[in-house]
C-alpha cells in the first residue's frame, strides 16, 4: 500500500464512519514499534504502523484508523480527545473502534525465566531469609541474633 492509497483509505473511513472529512495527512511511520498509530496534536496528521497491515491485515488497520480518527475529530471540535475522556469513550463505542490494538507477534516481549529463590533459616531464632543468590553459610550469620544459618532449599 503506497502513500496515496493510505491517504484515500483514511479519508474514506472518515467519511463512512464519522460523516466528516479528513483534511490532513495520513502516512506510514516505519519507526513505530509499540503502538498501532499516532495522532499528532500540533499538525493534525495521523501516523500508522505498517507492521499491523503486514501481520494482522487490512481490517486491523482500519480499526486503528478509526481509533486515531476519534482523536482527530474530537480534538478538531474542541471536545475531550484523550483516552480517559467520556467523549472519546462514547465515540469509540459509536463507531466500534478498538480501544487498544492487538499486540504484534513479532514484537511480543519475551518473558524472562523465573529465577530460583534460596531459603535460609536461623538455627536459634528461626528467622527466615529468602535470597536470589546462594550464600556461603560459613561466612554469614543471622542478622537478628547472630546465630548460624541453615539452608532449607529452593522456593519459587
């Protein structure tokens, strides 16, 4: 999809769902990573993430366009255009635009492996200590009573 095609798509979507013209520029921004699109307050332009078109298709992109057009039209009219504003939430429901876009499979955050936790207990006062790193029991004693520590094992 080239620049003119995306401009036409945004203009047609604006007329179809909002019955209002879109008079500014819409374009793809290849540097967007964490968002589907962005409405620029100063210039009234709309930037779209091209990766959503490639990975989720045209329907998802139209949903993002409708979301950004909600920001656009409400801001132009001087109404509440932020996500938390009532005007925005009502318009989102009216045009059935998504409130948030689906995450990109290529950008999903890889989860870190769960680190082991080592549990120690004082032999005298029975105070428990949980540590990320295993300790040398010959060097360390209980911080509460100075008693010797013993290793209980791993906890999750």
